[in-house]
C-alpha cells in the first residue's frame, strides 16, 4: 500500500470515527427515551420490556447505519452502541448514568447483529430483484 493510499484510509477512518461518535450521542438519547417509555408503561418485567423495545429500536437503527455507512456498518454499530451506552453516560452523568448491565449487554450485542442481518436481507432482496429482471 502506498503512502497516499494509507493516508487516505487513515483520513477515512478518522472521519468515520468522528461521525460515529456524534451518532453515539444520538443513540444514547434515543435509548434514554426508549427506557423512559418502557418504564412509563409500568410492565410487570421492566428489564425484559426495555430489552424487547431496545431490540426493535436497534433493528431501525441498524437499518440506518447500513444505509449511511457503506464501508464498515457492523463495526460502526458496535462502536455506536458501545460509546453510546458506556462512554457518553459516563462523561455526562458519571457512573450513576450507566444503565443495567444486562440491558447494556443486550443492546451492544443486538445492534451489530441487527445491522449484519439487515445487510444480508438487503443483499438477498437485491440478488432476487436482479434475477427476476
């Protein structure tokens, strides 16, 4: 790899990391609203309800990540979920801002998984569309 190619890749990576960091804040804000809505419903099992809502939210976010990040969508999803659920609350509110450990693990695992599955579904639909034409 030449120096200009590695420099270009490095710049591309820095640009993506900065964008992912901004999206991490928005992801954190969305998850906070999701948890508040889940708890306002006063379900019998609040954590499970929050995780179920969160997985649905992650499917939607995974679709958006795949739509706007064509290079590394699964890595972006892992970064956005990790920074959005761990770093952002620690910076803003300190340790008290962290959510339940099981919720964090479920969200960090489900966002990259959702992104990957959605990308595979899009590829399959695209392949089927090309075959029927």
